[in-house]
């Protein structure tokens, strides 16, 4: 099961990163032997490769999805789209490309980012 943000996405930045923190729950005794919480940074592109990895199927492609259970923590990244802006968050850095060729850059712990009014 994968959650999604609701209709109310709040924030003053172009991509309100706090509204995009959503869980992925994989349940199935055939593949999940011991319950565990894994805090890897990933996005919807990573769901299929992760599930394929759990059931023992190979996943090789030029596409962006990765198996969250097999990658290193420092390789986590998220691709985001909000309104007409797109962004990528990786290694505590967020780059946002705006519709009118604007570029925004944020650095540090995303949970501590404070944005001006």
C-alpha cells in the first residue's frame, strides 16, 4: 500500500516537501518474514523495483526506479512534481525547476527548513 498526500498541500516553498512525506507498507508473509521499519528516501518510481526484488525477480532497466531494500542510504533520492514545478531531493539538497525557468536550491535537513512569508 502506498499513501498519497491529500488535496491540501501546504507550504510557502515551490514544492512543500513536508506534505510529500508518505509511507509505503509492504505486507505479505511470503516475502516479509520479520516486520521492520526502513527509513530510506524514495519515491513512487521505486515501488515496483522494490516489490520485484522482494519476490526474487530481476529488475534491470534504464528507468529511474530502484529497489529500496538493496540501495545504500546515501543513494536515496526523490523526484517531485507540484503544480508546474519539478524537483529532486537527494543528500539533503533540493533543487526546484520552475515553469518560468526559475531555479530554487535548498540545503540541509528538510525537516528543519523554514521558509519566509
